[in-house]
């Protein structure tokens, strides 16, 4: 038995893997064998037997500057020599203060509240919004509005505003579902319509809903520019401007979930910069630490903070977890922000996006591809396939070619680390095309 096989066996016996039907990995079936990763460097993941895989999805959209980046690694080592962790209740420390100051300067939003992951950030923002209205003497404003196809995490509160049927149906008895309004997904354009027309139509639907329900609504939550889990559904920036106007008109908070699309993914530092607006709450995670440690942050306005500033404990924000504002994670985030500035990552990403888009030309023009699209460093292609297992089969063919891709339904997408070279980009583009062709060939031959 080789090292890879040994680690697969031990993992199957001891680990429950996330968002996974474990039987697909079962020994003997060989349907989707686990890939034991021994180390990672740049855009590459290496197993225990010398095989490597190009990380075409940034390990679930978290990695920005490649794995094991020396600047982030060195910052973590230095921090570990001074302070590993201290609780943030009654204490503070330099990394959390410095990170909060920098995020505020970048976004124009005030005090930062920290969690561990994206779902935690969603929970924090929703609770904070509803509690704000309670403190403001409007406790009836405690419900939320989400966008069709939206994804904001898988904890019970986050599931309330997540419109992915698989998750909602499995846990429906536990969830207080939010209202759902139409998505501005540009793919919904009818004949003669533009992406901006679809955005305006979706915004009008929200406006109509809030006209009747604003008195019971605390907040609207949306993913700016790209609804990633909905198959990389992309929309026009005018939608965000209309959301801001509508929320202001109806006195409802606007929560923007930039967990997946923040820190340069869409071509600007934050996706809402494309629209020139400011949300009431901004949720950040994933790329916040460059893909090294779990950390999330919720930024909000001084008005919201002031509503909790009181002598009564019950009017304070009642939320915590043991590792809130962990110094190591905050230090990794600061090193990541340094890299964004020092490498001029936003401008560099635009050039990289153009280069990759040219390398993806055979995919863009593929006979079975519809709606080839990109937004910054996010690329997607809808595939004409009738196989319910298209995503699993395509991912397997990609792995066989040394490439990590995980299609969503019949949408193939790529979201590589920013540091991908021209040669690595060619490997990604050629491997994705070959994996797609192999998957479709099986379908056409009834395999």
C-alpha cells in the first residue's frame, strides 16, 4: 500500500469530510478517491507520491497569492513568537487593532466585529441588524430578504437567507426562511434585453416587495456582482446602486456578502466599489487571510455601532466565540493586505484576467458551452449536459489531468490564485478543455 492509499484509508475511517456524500469516497468503489495532500506551493498541491495538482479554484476560493507564500508565512512565524491567542473580551492586541483600522480606512465603515468563517459573518450581520432595530424601538423589523440563488453559508441563521434547494430542503424544519426576490443574473436576459435591464427588473421586484413589507424587514442581503454558488451568476453593477437607493427609501439595512468576491476577485478591491456605494454591513472572509487561517469580519457604520452603546448589557451586541480576533489570523490578514498593496494586485489581476481569457478561447467558443463569462479573476462556462453527475465526472477527469476543478451543476468555472503564470494558465486552460471533452464524450456514448 502506498502512502496515498494509507492516508485515504485512515481519513475514511476517522474524518467526516464537508458537504460530501462519504460513500462516493468509499474504498473499493473508486468513484471519487480522496487526494491526500502532503504540501502546497504557489498554485500547486502535491500528494505523498510526487503527483501535483493545479489549484484551479483557490481551494474553495480562499487562496489569493499562492500556497505557502513566504511573506504571510514569515508574518505568522513572527507573530507566533509573541502572542498566539488571547480572548478579545476585556483584552485587545496590536494585530486586531491594526487590521480593524486598515479595513475601516479601505471601506469607510467603522468598528469591525470578528468571527471564524463566512457563515459566522452572515450570522453576525443578521443578528446585528435585527438587534439594531430592536434597540431603535422597532422590534417588528426582524425578518430578512435574500436573492434567488443566493448563498451565505450553512449554519442555521445563514441558511435562512441561502436559496440553494439542497440545503434548504434538508434542514427546512430548523430554518426561519427569509423572503426571496428575483436574481439580477444577466443570463436571464430576454430578447433585446441587456444585463442592466435584468438588473433593473430584479431591483423593481425588490422595491415592490419592500413597499408592502418594509415594516417587518431588517435587512436585504446580496452578493455583489457574482453569486458564486448559483453557478457564478454575474450581474450588472447598476443592481447594487438600485439596492442602495431602495434600502434607503424603505429604511432597510443593506448587507453585502463579499466573503467570496472581496480582496480583488472582481477587478476592484471590493466588488461594491464597481458601483460606488457603501453598504450598512460588509461581510468578509475567505481571502481575508490569503487562504491561510480561518477568519471573518463584519464591518458596519457608526450609526449601527452607536445604537448598541449604552449602560444596559442587553442593548450590547450579544455574540462571541472563543477565537474572536485571533492574533495569528489577524496578522495573516495584515500580511495579505500588504501584498495587495506591494504587488499592485488589482492592476496585475486585470492583466492576468485578460491573459487567461485569451488562453480560455477554445472553451469560450466550445460548441457545448453557453454564456462564457468573466468578472475579474472569476471565469465561468455553462455546459449543455443532461447528466445529473456532470460535475463529479468533470472534476474526476480534471484530477486525472493534474487539475483541481469543482463544477457547480453544469457550470464549469475557474478561480485560480492571482499568481498563476502564463505557463500555468495554459495548463489550466488546456486541462479544463480536455476534462470537459472527456466528460461530454462519455455522455455522448452513454457511458
